[in-house]
C-alpha cells in the first residue's frame, strides 16, 4: 500500500532528521 510506504518513509525521515539535528548540536557544542 502507498500509505504504508509513505508512513515508513516519514518515520525514517523523522529519525534521520533527529539524528542530523543531534549531530549538528554536538558539533556546535564541541566545536
């Protein structure tokens, strides 16, 4: 189903976005 794929992609994007924000935050705090 299209919505299953859409939901999976949205969940993955949310996780990856959170990871990127976390890494950028760590980089800013450390750098």
